[in-house]
C-alpha cells in the first residue's frame, strides 16, 4: 500500500527557515509519474494549497509563498521537499504532503510548523 510521511516541521522564529520532506513508499515505479503537492491548514481555517510539482517537473506556488518557498522532487528517492525561507507567523500550520496519481489522492499525517514572533 502507499504511505506518505512528512518530516522536518518544528518551531522557528520569524525570518527563519525550515525544510520539509515527504517520502512516498509503496508506489513502486510510479512515483515519477505522480503529481505532488504541499498543503497547509491552520487552526480554524480551510486547508489550502501551498505548492505543487507535476510529473513533468513543472511547479507552481500560492501567491503568499512565492519568492519564499521552493518545492522540489527526487524521483530516485521517492521524495518531495519544501524549502521554506523568510517564514512568517502566518505560515504557522500543519503541512500535509499529497500524492496524486490519476484520480487517486494519498495524504500524509502532516507535520507542524510554528513560526514565532
């Protein structure tokens, strides 16, 4: 079965950086053709898309993270990463990794990111 596991969250001061990692297991040879996304959800708010990277390696970002966050993937290791720089308190949320293959979505358990003032 497919498993999605995030790591790298933590507590940082505003202006700091974190690098989140997502490892997908059980995907066989199909990670490379999977579209990968990072979402986040803050308390009391809807889950929102942060960044995405397609199987063609095209990337896109939410406006509120452009210029600060970078998504990348390593197909040899079945991982996708989110480098987060210049973090702001409003970035505080649980960050989720999403794998999409065709019509199927797989979600991780999330990793907490807390940015203090």
